């Protein structure tokens, strides 16, 4: 007989698997070419899906970008319109519906780089990750929370309260520095240029020099 803990685990496992395939099915509607490909089996896909290592945090990514780390590629899977409005530095735009085009595969199927997929949140990026992972593409990661979380943590980091731990203040200091790197300007950075005080120049009085009268020469012939 299967004990309760085992049954609970199996139930959880198959719930996760069901969720994955629901998400995958949503992506397949957009990607009819998918059926032509073969990849890893569902158990391996499930094992990869529940691993926390498939996510990268906004802090980790900001640190990589600032440090000019050459070991990763950024792929924005949102629409071209969303990409044109705002994206992360040096990101490549591959909309989800074009993910399996021949021109796109070369970016996704990488062995030299970590490929970081992102969207507004996790939804489209997770679909892209599942599709790529199903095809056994390596080194795929998802930006946790996507662009929305990037704004909340890096572009507009929350200020810690006085009762928070020192680690929170250290994290805030990093995020604030990162936000300035990405173009955020804080009030204390704005220098007030004071108008120079122009002193009135009082002209000097010119005292004319009086010429002495020549005295007549005395004597004569």
C-alpha cells in the first residue's frame, strides 16, 4: 500500500506535470511547427521544471549586466511592439510565436552561453523555457518575475525600514547603485547651480595732476 506521504508527493508531482502541459499547450497553439520536433521525455521535463536553478533573479542579472559578463544572452519573448517600448540592455527580441523559426533556434540552442528568457512576468518566458527544454536545449533560464519585477527591485527599489536587518540595507545600496547605472536619477544627484554673485565695481576716482607753472627766468643782458 502507498502511504499518505508518498501519495501526497505523487499527487503534487502529477499536478505540476499537468500545469506544465497546460502551459505548453498554450504555447503550441502559437507554434504549429513544434509537432515536427522530438525531445526529452515528460519525466525529465518535470524534473527540470521543478528545479529552482532554472530561474535567475533580477539582482543576479543586474550584477552580470553591470559587470559586462559575456557568458549570457538575453532574449525578450514579448511582442515586437512591447520590445520597442522598453527592454533590457542588449536583449534580442524573439516573440514567442517565432521561437522555433530557423533563425531563432541558433540563439536558443546554446552550449557556450546561458540564455536568459524574459517577458513582462513569467508566463510567456516559462512557455519559451518549456518548449526549449522539451527540445533538450541546454543552459536556458527564466528571469524571475520578468520586466515587472525588474522595475520593482532594480529600477525602483523599495527603501528598507529602520527595523530591517543590515542585509536589507546592503541589498538596497546595491539596487540603488544598479538603478543609477541604468539611468535612474535621484534627488541628491541633482546639483543646484547657484547664480554667481556679481560685485558692483566702484570706479576709482581719477585725481588730475595739476601741472606746475613755469617760473620766469631771472636776469638778462
